[in-house]
């Protein structure tokens, strides 16, 4: 009986944790996306510094109409 209660407690705690994670993700989704995109921009700038690649100044990426 003790083992069964232990399993039920563990499953219940896991369900509550998953619901809590879902609530936090839906609540703070815009901040998560903003921080992720800012991190990608920083990483892109760091890689560009090491490789010497500058896609913003590259004239071959734009089209003249």
C-alpha cells in the first residue's frame, strides 16, 4: 500500500509540475521569444566578428528594381 501511495504521489506531482510549466510558458511566451531572438542576434554578431562575414553590408543580397 505504501508503494502505491508513493507512485500516486509521484504521478500527481509530475502532473502538477507539467501544468505549472504550461501555465508559465503560455504566460511568458512573448518574453521567451524576445529573449531567444535577442540571444540569436548576439550569437550571430559574435560569429560574424570571428568569420568576418557581414551580410548587412553585402550588396549582393539586395535587388535593384
